[in-house]
């Protein structure tokens, strides 16, 4: 008797159903998450703080000059960008009236000096005549009244001489005063430097800045031989910063470079800028002023203050650290494992690990990707993890 055909087909049907079920399970299974892994190593970790807003390269000496008096510009002896020496003439206003007054005062002084020579010569002669009359009186050749008259005339001539000398001093003071007035209309460089900006042209009127009125200065002079970086630090971090601390200075104009330096000064007050956090300004100088090359005053800069340094410690990328001191470790079974670690020094790049990890472990740094969590299957950089 032949077997039922249906029974012969049953194993085939069951096998097909099994294959379908396996295919459905395979299609619906959780897909491994592609993650970026970083292998734990040993190295240096620093505790640092950085400025809250961009700092600025400043000159040790910078002055914005204006004449004391206003007037028409007669001489502009420099151009923007010129290098000048200390004492060099920069600008002169029209002051012909003051020069005329100075010439008049000089002429009056010369006249007064000549008057002194005349009067004092007469006084010397009168003195000698009084001495001669006194001698003649002692010999009985002249009367006492004649001798007294000669002596009185000598004293009067001496007084005239003294008065004339005093007039010379007055004339000299008047001449000095006219020269001071001329100095109110000229500008000389108070130090060697570079002319950054000039406001005004020859023939235009230059106005000094009265109190409370923000009038632009006539000449902006910068001494760029000495530069430093001024940067605002959060008021919370200010107590941690002191003079002499090591810093790293970076400049937007010189990307991917940093230069060692020192804290030169910490401001003794807090700056409250509208709509900004309260900050404390610090000043930092370069250890080697020539290292950055030629810097321009006004360059934007950042200052990173180094608070502490640990060498040859176990460290992880700071981006791998989750809230509560947790990290995700790549397990040998192809799944992520949450682990709590004890940390030490930290900065934006590395965090010191005191307990919980060892060199050679791999941790996840792409925590922002969907599905990255404890127990999730993973692939490293898109490739299956080693089993």
C-alpha cells in the first residue's frame, strides 16, 4: 500500500515554514549600532580654564593724542603706518599769532637786557663816585652833605640796576609762557612706535576732546615692540588664577598653533558688560615674544590657563564621559557595557581615570548617535567588532 502523498510533502512544508520564520526573525532583529571607539592609553592630562569671550592682542603702550587747543591743521608730518621715534613731530596747528607773540617777547627781553647793561653800568660808576667823595670828605676837601648826596645817588642807581634785572626775569618768563602756548598746538611722539590712525587732513579743523564728549583723537600711536594678550575669564574661575601661572595662547590668525606664556596680571575688579556674564580680565605674555612672528595689535586670541598637570596617567577622551562618571566600554561579546569610573584632572580633550578602566580598553566617543546604550550590539567604525 502506497504512503499518503500529503505525508511525503509535510517535511518540505515544515522546512519552508522554518525558513520563512528564520527570514522574518533575521529581518526584524536589532541592528548593531555603528560607534566610534577610542583605545585607552596613558599620557598627560591637564586641568585648564579658558576665556569666556575672545581676547585681544594689546600693546604695552598705546596713546590717543590730541592737541590741547583746537585749530586748523597746518602740518601733518606723518602718515598712517609710519614708524616714528620718541620726540618726533607728528602734527602742528596754525599758530602764527603765538609765534608773533613769542618774537615780541624775545625782542622785549633783548631790550631789557640792554637796559640792564646801561643802568648797572651807571650804578657802578655812582658807587665809585660815592667812594671817592667819602675819601675826599675824610681829607676835608668836600662837605658832608656832598658825600651824603653821592652815596644816596649810588644807592638809587643800584636799586635801578636791581629793578632792571628783575625786568629781565619777567621778560624771560613771558617768553617761556608764549612757548608753552605754542606747545598746545603741536604733537610730538611720547615714545617710539607706529602711527595707527590719523583723524584729519591739512587745512581741516582739529578739535580736542572736552570732558564728557567722545571726540576722536587726532593721532593713535602704538608701541608694537611690546605686546600682550588681554582676555576675559569667568568670575567663578578668577580665584584660581594668579600671576606667573603657565598659559597657552592661541590666535585665530595662526590656526592649529599655540604658544606658551605666563599670566602677567589679574584685574582687581569684575567687569560687568551688558548682556554678558561678569568677567575678570587677565593679561598674559608670550614666553618667547618672537615665536608667533609679527603680530598685529587687535588680533583675536584665546588664553588657556593651566591649573595642574599629571604625567603618564590612564586617560580617556572627555567626549566618552557620561553624566555620573559612566562610560560605555566595547565588550568582547560585541555588546556595549556601561561602567562607572573614578576620574581626576580633566579638560575639554582628556580626563584622568583613577579607577574603573585600564590601558587597552576601548570606550565609545560617539555617544550622541541613536541607539548607543548599555547592552546594545555594536560595530566599530561600521565593521563588526572582534569576538
